[in-house]
C-alpha cells in the first residue's frame, strides 16, 4: 500500500470522527443547558387542568338572570284603572288632569266630612285608594275606594245616616248623597258627594270573614254620583 492511500484513509477517518464527536458534544451541551435542538422538544401540549375557559359574555349573563317578579297591585284598583275608559275620555275632553292619589292631612279624599276622612285615612294603605282629577282653575273631583270589615263599616254607615241628605237602595247596596258639602277645614270648597257601600269578598290578607266595599266621590263641578257609579261598576261591585 502506498503512502498516499494510507494518508487518505487516516484523513477520512479523522473527518468522520470529528463530525460524530461534534454532534455528541452538541447534544451533551443541549442536555446540560436545557436548550436541546431536537425539534420534537419544541412541541407544547396544553395542560387541561390549567386551560382557561372563555369569559362569560354579557349576553350569557343576561340570559341567566331570573325574570322580574310580577307586582301584586292589591285588591283595590290604581288611579289608572279606577274609572272606565269612557269616564277617562270624558275627563280629558272636559280639560281635567289626573293628579293621582294626593290624599293627606284631611284633603284629597272622596268626602269633605272629616269624620269619614279619618276612617279612610286609618284604613290599610293596600286596601284604599283616592284619585283626584283637577279642572283648572279651581275645580276638582275625587273618588275614594276602600275595603273594610263589615263591623268597621257599620260606623261609616252610622255617620252617613246622620249626615247625608238622602239614601237609596242600589244594586244590593246603599247609596248616600250630599247635595252640598263643605269641608270644615276649608269652607271655600263646595261640592256634592255620593257614597256607595256594598258587601264584597274579603282579601286573603285581611283576617276577616265579612267585608264591605266603600266608594265615595266628591265633585265640585259635576255629578259625584256619576263618578261613584262608574268606579263601582268598573270594579265589578255594581251592574
């Protein structure tokens, strides 16, 4: 064998050893430093235990909110429903404006008699309502409605029997009328009044077995009887 061939063999072997050794050293360094160049080491797998869920959207939160509870308006009507639609139209055409329930300190009730006002004022708030319609410049009308025990209503009937100008039987109840009444607080307010009392079922919230409905209206420019009849009919207590 010639010297040339031996030299080539030694050179080739050294080259192979050099490359293999470099790869081994590089791998060793990568293992020691945590920077292994193996492509498979770059693949990241999410841990299901630490994966965050998408944030709840506003739409999802709104959909889960419970529906608003239905508000119980109580056994007596509101000022928006105490009269028939026809009566409300008549008020509007006349130029009256609804002021709602403004009853307080002896005023704003369907009567000017202070003894009767005291009974209305003491009735449970959920069992009474007083609705005033104002007619400029100085006239007004009010209808009060209350549900009381029949025993308590007896005192009201006694007052009416002594103070009213007349009384008649009406639809299973009694209608009392004042031709002209003036408040002992303000003598300038002159009005006529009409009171209707009849039996009615007791509300479940009232621990009584016998109850009466009282509808009282006062009107300084018009018929109070018309208002009392309309409210009682709308409520279903008068046909």
